[in-house]
C-alpha cells in the first residue's frame, strides 16, 4: 500500500508548549547566525625606495658584474654568437674603446635590467597598478593588476614589455611579455616568445627580493633563474636625463669619450 505524504482529512498535529519553544529557539538561532565573510589576503607593502643589496653586489669589477644566475644555457647558433660577442667586447675594453650599448646611447635599459637597480628604484602601489620608477634615465615600468595578458598579436614590443600581475599570498606575482628584441640583459639574446616571471616579496621588514625566471624555448635550453635583492632607503630619487651625451661611436662600433663640446654646455 503506497504511503501518502498528505495527511488524512481532519488530521491534526499536536505539539506541546515545550516543543514549540524549542522549535522557536532553533529557528531564531539559525536566522541570527552572522554571515561569515571571506577574509581578504593582506597585500604586501612593497612601496618605497630601494637599492640593491648587498652593496657590493657587482663584485670586483663594477663595469663587468657577474651574471646573477650563472652562465646562460643557450641553444645554437645563439651560444656561438654570444661567445663571439664576449671576445669582441673583451678586445674592445682592452683597447680602451668599449662597444656601444644601450646606456651609451641614452636608451632605456628595458626588462629585466630595470629591476637590477643600478641606481635606486621606487615602487608605487595604487589600485589596479604597481609602478616602478628608476632613477637611471628616469625610466617608468607599469604593472597592471588583475587583468588578462593580451594576445601575442595585440602586444606591441616595448622596452619594458607588457606586464600583468596579481597578489598571491605574501608576493606580487608578475608576468611580462613583448620585450623588444634589441633589449639585452647582460647581452642575452631572446625571441618574441620570451616570458619573464617574477615573485616579489619581503625577506625582512626592510628588504625585498625579486625572484626572476626567464623562459624562451627558442634561445634557451632551460629557464634562466636568478634573484635581485633590495634594501629600503630614505634616499629621494632624482631626475636623471641623459642629455648631450659625449660618447663618440666609431665605424666599427667602438666608443670613446668626446669632450670637444663640453665647453659649450
């Protein structure tokens, strides 16, 4: 015989006064329970002016600091081209006519060299963006937060590339694409497929680290990893404009200082 969920006609449910009180209490307690809100993660405070740490990070020769992540593991023909360039640079330095580079041409350093903080850098955190200001050449890098990376065809190559980031735990996680092909990090060649990933976090109250990974399957046999470390400073960065550069470029690419126009400044 099937069981009906509908009570028969005339059926009455009798509930005692004590049971009614219990039911009323349970209903009231359930309705008054506070709604738990998700806890927002604490955003790391990366703002301020920073200098590279330790102070002697460049080693014995400031003009030729060591590679931050050791030797590059390059594919051919890039490995042979890189070695040939290093020999040419050494010969030019020995002759007192170093080869032309970006800084000698008053050009931006680009990514990731700007994060190397040859001169101090300042980090500004605002809603939707983290801005890096470098004193050297008055460079500006913009990291857009919580947005999607554009499609490759929609990225115009620039010195610092297109950078998008988000906060993940205690770190600012950043991905950069679209760095110009003529931008060189310690003369490292790269393709337009290069991706630079960073995790920037505190290592101490007055220090931060930038853990960098460069991936480029066309030029590198494996990702190149290194870490920049910084210490907070009270220094106020100044305007640095590369104006009336005295670098003279020879036909073979060598450079020398031309002081003939110094008196006219």
